[in-house]
């Protein structure tokens, strides 16, 4: 059993490092979709992931179309502030893919439209229309709900 966390064009290395650490400690696989806003060799990325980076199961794709082709037929959940469903209202499937967009713009509109029924969101107060939770916090919230539903597989 596993979850797949997908970061589409992540921009901030510290967020990706924190998410990598979450993936290692939850047994989730990390998928990174280029372009990336940083080098995978940057000290900040590795510092954020601490000594967890060598234990990370990670795959990198050149673009979103390559990712979609490689994972065709899989179940996707798209985390977006424009989601129809709250993240806790859907039923997560084992080996599904949870997609998160880049920090400055989220997921592309065409992708949200194509998978509109699979868009989920975290409830937030409307402080300012263009603001949302930090990416690494959002990943942790959604991942732990999915794992809770799956009875925390292989975790103690």
C-alpha cells in the first residue's frame, strides 16, 4: 500500500524538502513534474529534507503530459483552492496520486477542468482571495487524511 504525492512545477526548495521528509515517513512516493524552481542538488532542498533524502522514493518527469501518460488509468485527486469537494469527503484509494500545484499559481486551469470531479480542497477562511496554506502543510493535511482512511498501512 502506498500513496503517490505529485508536485507539479514546485518552486520553493524548502517546501519540496519538507514534503520529501513527509513522504519518507509515510511511505509515500514523491513525483516531481518539471520545470522545477530549483536544482535537486541545492543545499536548501537537502537541508529541508535533512538526512531523509537518500531514503526517498522519487521520480521526476519532464512535464505534466509525460506524467499523465506514465500514470494513465490511475486514480487522481487534485488539491486546489478551487476544488468541488473537501479533502476529507472523498474516498482515497490505495496507490492513488494526489497532485499539488506550484506555490505561486497552483495547478493549471486545463488540468483542473479535465479532472473537475477529482478536485479537492482544504477549507480555509477567506482572508485574501489569492492566499492559501503553505504547500508542505497542505500536503501533510491531505496525506494524513488519506492514510487515516487506509488505516495507516505499514505504520506504527
